[in-house]
């Protein structure tokens, strides 16, 4: 009997936690890096991976915009794909003991700048998340991890500049 009550209690707690757990709204625009009015990229495929398992796929609309939700308390990779452009990845880590899963967080809004493929640049050389987004308890919001993002942008630029100078 004690085993049945313990199992029921664990199941009930898990069910209640799942009911209060919110999702994080993601919205943004895909561009080619020029002015937003003229550079929106439509039909960019956005694959969503949770712990390396593909869980969903979306496309940016005719204005390059996208919107969807991701689970809280998870490790999510967004992969942006478009023919003729280098693949971009963004990592969302929504795991943090300080997150209030009952709170409705401000939607995370960003622009993803797609880079044209350049002859001589192996996509594997820049096959890493360009940025990481994590929860910052001090601000009580999800933000870019600034040092990681700046380091990855510099590495990406270095690889692209080196390869274009060689060709």
C-alpha cells in the first residue's frame, strides 16, 4: 500500500509540474544582413531540436518572420536553413534552477542574418551555434550570452575572411 501511495504522489507532483510549466515564445525575422525592409528572407526552414532530437520544423513567412514556442526546462537548438546560404544555429538553454516556470516571460525576439555561401568555405568550419540564450537570474529574463556570442561572431568572421582572401 505504501508503494502505491508513493507512486501516486510522485505521479501527481509530476503532473502538476507539467501543468504549470510555461513555454517560451520565440519570434523574429530572417534576413540577408542588408536593411530589414529589403533583405527579409522568406521560406527559411527552421528546424527545432531538443537534446539532438528533431521535434518540429517551421518556415519563415513571406516577410521573413517566424514565431513559435519552445519548452521551458529544456536544451533547444534552432537550425536555420536556406538554399544558397550557410546554415545558422542558435542554442536556447531554458534549464536553470532560478527560473519561475509559472511566469509568462517576454517573447524572445531577434534577427537571424543568413550569410551567402562562399566558394572555399567549408560549412563544417563554422558548424556551431552562433549564439547561446540562457536565463539570467539578475535580470529575470532570457538573454544572449554576450561573451560566447562575441567570440563566435569573431571566429565566424575570421574563417570567412581567411577563405575569401584565399580565393
